């Protein structure tokens, strides 16, 4: 009983450390109507997204469930790992371990690399548009908050499968934007 109490205290401390309460500024931005696009795996229309959805649906149930909750693949908004842990009735460490295992499975399986690699390449074209808009704003000496909103809008316009591709399979918006810019500079895009 004492061990469970200590474990619950440590779990609470880890949750507060990893996921602090959002600042007033962050809550204000959330209230401005910029919400991530919702969707379900089975609603994917684009052939590239359908191939990715098939890979995720073929994953073990625990891994698929963590990805569905944290990337919003169920028609709901994406949630943080600590909320997914609460919903699944697991500890935060177990949920994060299973989620990381799922991402590793996507990155290392041949079917995951084929499906998500093709979608990521298609996303690079859209990232180039965002990079050009951010560059134009920088040349106009626009405030950083305005430049950051370009990236935030881009992220909110992504479908849930594209979000999983960019942040799970890929390295995230900024890193993938650099990759896309390098590919364009090398003449590959």
C-alpha cells in the first residue's frame, strides 16, 4: 500500500514536470479558433493516407490505441500522453513506452517506411510553402508570434494521419522543413 502511494506521487510529479499547465498565452491562442483538424483512420481519402492507415490498423492493439489517442486518429482532438494514460488506465511510463515502441515499429518496418515515407515526401511540398511564407514575414520584420502562427496554422490544417507522419514518423515540422529546403536546394524537389 505504501509502495502504491509512493508510486502515485512519483507519477504525479513526473506528469507535472513533463506536462506543465499551459501559460495564459497558450490558452489564449487555443481560444482563437486554431484547433487541429479532426478525422478517423477509416476516413482517409487520399491514397497515401489510406496506405498509412492500413499500416497503423495492422499494429498490435495496445500500440494502435496509444497512437490513436495521442495523434487524434479516432475523430477526437489529439491528447497528451498523460491523458492517454488516464484513459487507458495505465501509468504514464507504460503509455509512453508503448507509444515509443509503436513509433519505432512504424520507422523500422518495411510497410511503415514505404507508406509513411511517401506521405512525408508529399508533405515536404506543403512545408516548403510554409517556409517561404515564414521567410517573407522575416524579411518584412514581422513579429515572431506572427511567424509562429504560420507554422501553427499549417499544423492545424494537417489531417490526423499527416500529423502522425510528420511528428511520429518524421522529425517534426521545423526539422522536416529543413530537410525539404535542402532537398529543393539539391534539385530533388
